[in-house]
């Protein structure tokens, strides 16, 4: 039986039920829905709407429903349109007339909004921890990379040598920004809508701060219309995930390149690769490719929700049912991607010899020649032109650039020494640069940033432990 059976003379047509039902996906909210209902019962009791016996009976019924859902023994019925009505139906079966009091002073509108905010808070905790796990692995691999260096690229062409540790830390810093965005998004999600009702609040003496405190929310809503219609927090989390997906896509693309025979910079552990159904010799970086490919899916989920929200009048509209599937999908896909990529980086083998051989291309040290002239008073544009002319001659004539530099009256042996293998990377000395000297400072800075991010992650809002239904 639907909640509005008194108003409508018949049940929904089968076609309407099939089109509007949300139980197949919103049943994922059962834990937070039960937590919200427990807090709502406490709010009703605090307002004097429930006596103590009714409060105890409802809590007992909710606990039984929690046990049934956790063990898989909960019996869903054809009339269960969503997880909220399924739980309320079962509570009423268990507690009788007292169970029918559960929905007092509450609408599915503020109930759903509360559930989703609770779910988003828990998702942000899981995402933050997973992002920081990958960051820590990148930090560990950077710390173990020693003096290994490789070409740094612009336009996918060799530009300057950089330490491998510097390259890995670059990804870590980007992911730390993702973690920071998640923490910031959690603050805006940490507002309780419970008590807003359908859209205008209630005539009953409810205090929204009671269930809000029980659920660990930092604050309650200021405007009931906004409370039931707001999905900014969901869109913001989808944006955080989409941007993290872009960063993972970049990392995936890099692993695809690095593990190719043409680069040969890296070998992935067999456990994090696949083979070919036809070609016996193949070892494919499918994890990296999927990390790259799923970015489009994550961006699409964000775009889809934004388009859904863009034309909705205040307050609640059934269109908002479309917020859950993209949100659930993006969180699930991101958690899987983070775990898989963390394993890739943790178990990968870096080919230092191949990296350094590629980085020792003498042309990659051309800017050092120009700066050598600058140190001796030559304007940079003139120095750039002089070095560029030598590079062009080397390419045109197929001659050795080092020999040309040594023979050139403007340069000589001291300048030619800058082109020796392994020299150029040591000359990157400015703060934040890619050489050994700034690497020491960056090592300490990254460690401090990770520690701070972990502390902030530990302080993220979440359900109080006594409000979390247990898996049995």
C-alpha cells in the first residue's frame, strides 16, 4: 500500500510502477535510512509525540529490520516502491499500530535528502582514505627511486631530465588536491534536512536539532524549501570524483606509454595486467586503460545530474530520483579505480637504465647551455638563438652536438661538459624543481602534507558508531 492510498482511488498502473520504482538502486541506502529513522524516532519522543513505550517499540522494530536486511532475510514485496516504504512497511508489520507512527512529521522529501547526505558523508570518508592510500604509495615509490631520472615531457616530446621521484610526487600533489576538495565538500554536505517535511516544515513541535545531533550533523537547514530541493552536495561530490578521474586518466595514459616496448620505462606486475585472447606474447595494461576510459563515464555522470537539476522549480520534484544512480556509480567506480591503480604502482618495476638512457639525449640539456651563456652575461634570447643554431646544425649534418659545442668558440669544453650523461638533472636547483637538491625539501613537504591530509580525513563527519547498523 502506498503512503497516498487515501487520496487516489486505485493503485499505480503496472507501466507506471515499472517506470517510477527506485528500489533496485536506492536499497543501497538502507543503512543510512535506518539511522535516519532511529534519529527521527528520538526527535518524535523529545517532542512528546511518542511516549517511551512507543519509542522503545519502534527502535526494536528498526533493529529487527536492520538484522533482516544485513542477513539478506528481509522480504521485499511487489508494492515496495523504494527502500523507505519497504522499511516502513516492515516496521509496521512488526510494531503494529505503533509502526504507523514512524512517518509522523516526516516526508519522503526530507527523508530522502537526509539519507543521501548521510550516504555522501560516508562515501567521502571512503574516497578520502582511498585517495590517500594511493598518495602514500606514490610517496613510498618516490622515496625508493633514489637518483633514477627520466625524460620530462612537454607536447609528448623529450624536454628536460627529471628525477623519477619528482615525477611520482607530481601525481601525489595532484591527488592531495583531490583529497582536499573531498574534505571541503564534506563540510557543505554536513547539514541535516530532517524536519523540513515535504517543503514547509511541520505544525508539530519538532526540533530539527535533535535528530541532527543524533546523526552527527554539524548543523540543520535554514530554509525548508532549499533543504528538500538541494542536491548541490551530490553534484559537488560528482565533480570531485570526475576531476580525480581526470588525474587517474592521466596516470593511466602514462602507464600505457611507459609499459609499451617503445618506452620500456616500466613493467607492471602480472597480477595487474591481462593477456590477449589471440596473441600469446601480449601483456596488456588494462587497469591503466580502464582508469583512462572511466574518466568519460565519471564526467558523464556529473554532466547528467547537472542537466537534471538545471530546470527544476522549487522545491522537490521527482526528477531528483535521478541523483542516486550516477552518484552510486561514480563512487563505486572511483573506489575500484583507486584500489587497482594503487596496486599497479605498488608492485610496478621501473627500468632505471631505459629511463636514464632516454633522458641522456644531449638535446635535452640544451637549455643548460643557454643558461650557461646567461650566467656569463649573454641575454637569454641571444643565448637561446645560439644554442638553437647548434642543435639545428647537429640534426641537419648528423653530427654530435657535444662535439659541436666543444669546438664552438662561444662555448668550449666547460660548456660541453654540461651535456655529459646525468649532469643536466643535477642542475635543477630552484625550489620545487626536478633535481636532487630541491627533492630533499619536497620529500619533507610531501610527508607533512600527507600527514595533514590524513588528520583532516580522520576528522571528516560521519555517522556516530552507535547509529551504524552492523553487518551480521
